[in-house]
C-alpha cells in the first residue's frame, strides 16, 4: 500500500522522533496502517521527511519496544497486528496453589549490595525539601485531619503528571492516596468484594497484592508468562474476573507487554466484566527510548485500576502511594469512606510538600536527573556482567526499572540458594528469583535479581567481578 509521508512541524517544541512515533502509533491503532505493512527504511523515511536519520531511528526503536512493529534481518520494519482478538474459552480446571509469602527485607550490611529495592539518594534535593517543610509547618491548618482520599492539591498534581507523562485518562477525583501499598490493596479488596471472586496473577510475579486479596477471601489464579507477557488464553480459561499485572516492565522477568496484548487484555476485561489492576511501579524509568505509556490510557473509561507510588521516584520515606480508580468504582470507594470513617493514612505535611515539589517543577527535574543516574548504573552493570560472566550467563529485563535478571547457564555450580549463600559469605547480596514463583514454589533454578538502584557506581564493576569469581571460580 502507499504510505503517506508524515507531516512534521518544525516549529513545534515536540521533537521530530516523538512526532513520528505519535503519527505511526495513531495510524496503526486506528487501522489506517494494517498489519504486515512494511515501513520505509530509516534512510528512506528520513529523506522523505527531509530530516536526519536519528529521529527516525529513535521513533522506530520506540515502536519496536511497544510492540507496534517488528524488525527482521534483510526485511526491514513490518507492522504487527494490534487488532482485537480472543474470546472466552471453556473453563479449565487447574490447581490453585496458595500465594507464597513475601521475602522480608534484610537489614544486614553488605560490601556489594545488589538488592532490588534500594534507592540512590546521592542526588536527593535536601535543600528544596527542607524549604518546603518549613513552609508547611508554618500553616497550622495542616495539623488538622486531612482528606481521607488524599489532599486535593496533591491529587491534582498527580493527575496532571500522569496525563502528561504516563498517558493516563484521569482526573483528581479518581485518585486515592494511601500511606502504603497494603492500605490501598485492602481498600480494593473491600471495594471489589461483590464483583470479583478470582484474581489472576502473573507467575512469576510480585506477591504483596495477591497476598492481601487471598487474606480477603479471594481465590488466586496463577497465570504463566510467555515471551511478551501474560498468557491471555490461560487467563480466559482460569475463570478469573480480575487480573494483576505489571505491563510496562514485568516483575521480575522485565518484558514490556506489546500493544496488541494490551488490547487483548482490555477485550478480556470487557468480556469477563472484570478489572485489570495495573502496577506501574517503575514505569517512569526507561533508559533507552521514551517511557512506555500506561495501559490505563489506551481506552476511554477503561476497566483498569492503576497503582503507583513515589517510593522509587523520590523516596520510600514519604510513604505516599496512590491508585487511579475507574469512575464506575468511585461510588463504592465513597461508600466505604463513609461507612468505615476512613482517615488519611499518608502524612498531610508530606502530601502538601510533595504537591509543591511537583507544581514548581522540581519533580520533573529530579526525575530527569535520576533517570540519567540509573541509566549509567544500568549500562555499567550490563557491561560488567558481559565482561566477567561472558557466555556463562544470560541477562534479561534490561533497559528499564531498577534490576536485571541474571540466569546462569549449565553447568551452574549449585542451586540458587546455595549460590546466593556463597555470594553472601563474600559480602555480596543478590536475590534468587525463586520466591517470585507461585505455581512452582520449590523452583531453585540459578536465576537472580540484580538490583542496581542503591549500590554506588564505583562498586558495581568490582562487585560483579567478585561475584563471577565466587560462582565461576
């Protein structure tokens, strides 16, 4: 078919590569560019648009990352199908194992700490926060009880940020702020009690929310993963009427769910009358290309409950988490709020200080600095693993988030637990991936979560060198 040349606005503040990405994504989703269509080569499209090749390459790389197109050697770039497909299959009986307990945090000190939940505070804007707190402490009204849903000003700032940077369709009325993840999970359990009985979860995956739902009387349905994320066919067969996923950077495998599968998930939710709980724990931290937009914003009035926090982007000490509810669930929330005399669970002082941190542009600036810092660490970790492990290990989950997944290839000298213990004896902390499984709780394959967020840059290379010495000899 004849491909129309995108019209670029040279006077716009939007970079060319984003204009190109937006054009192709819109045309593909709308069906104007059907699956199988071959895109021009990078050089050809650059010549047609009268620009350099770099913006075209960046746009194509983002489309690749989000599953809009595929690249094959000597075949160029081809559009992938994103049309709606999939229908309910017959229910399939399968074991319903219990959710495994969450691994407790380890308070010991390590010379080389590759824990996945550690943060880097070397660039934390202490002076700005000190000034913001001094401002808020001068306001005696903030010492009173606050809005149980979260301070309206902060909810407005969060909504504006999510619309601009994560692609959500939401207003401040849909946002509920909580002091921790469990508080929000508990509210969801109560809100969905009359509508949901079975919760599908990624296996392997993160178990805090499923554990809360299991305690609330829900049946937990582990759904296996495939190369591009959750197996939709298995989800249909599970009989689940809600599903908990991390589509932008799956934990712990690290894959990004392509757009076709995202639409398939939305189709499942519509057909099942269910809900998608989207965990966007690290969606703002992508190191090569733009952050992948959230699933929630793909459709108006989508049945998606979006969950996130400021623990990684600012600091966990703020204790500010939040969720974005579909509008149809808001009456249920406000009914609970009235019935249970809910109070605010996140400090009002923290909330208002964070609002001004965002409103005055500090948050966006801080995010940019932290992305660059974590990108350096991410890239250094990748180079170090390649240098010292070579073909003895494989790495997955790259280009986003705060961890990589390291898999030792046969013949690995020991189980994951044995290898982790050997590393610990040398002052190196790594986390076996085994605790993230639900269907295979006895799995002890040599797969490890290597966090790079909290370890100092100058310790990464030496830490990986010593780890390779311990494991490979």
